[in-house]
């Protein structure tokens, strides 16, 4: 039985080990990338929750008698929903 060059099987331990090593390295890099994306998603999710909570507070806040919106009492500045930013490492 004669096999053409395209159909022949390469049997080499060295080549097999090199391919397996490259696959492991590639899978390791992909794992690290997915892990970082998940950490980024967690940070983004917490920032979205925070901004939605602050937005809700501003929308539902009672206005004082002068018609001004809520102020940050500690700094006596208008309330800003973007004061707190969580950053990933």
C-alpha cells in the first residue's frame, strides 16, 4: 500500500513533544488572558453598580427649598456620581 506524501503520518517523538509544548504554552497564555478579562469585567460591573446607585440617589433625592440638587456636605460641592473610580491592577 503506497501512501502519497500528503497522507503519510509523521512519526517523530521530538516533533510531537515540541508541538505539545507549544500547545501548552499557547493554552497558558489564553488562560491568563481570559483571567484578566474576567477581572476587568468584575471591576466594570462594580463601577456600573456604583454609578447606577449614585444616579438613582441623584434622581430620587429631594430638592431643597431653593431648587438646588443635593450637595456633598463634606466639600460643599455639587454631588458628582463619578467621584469614586475602582481600578484594576
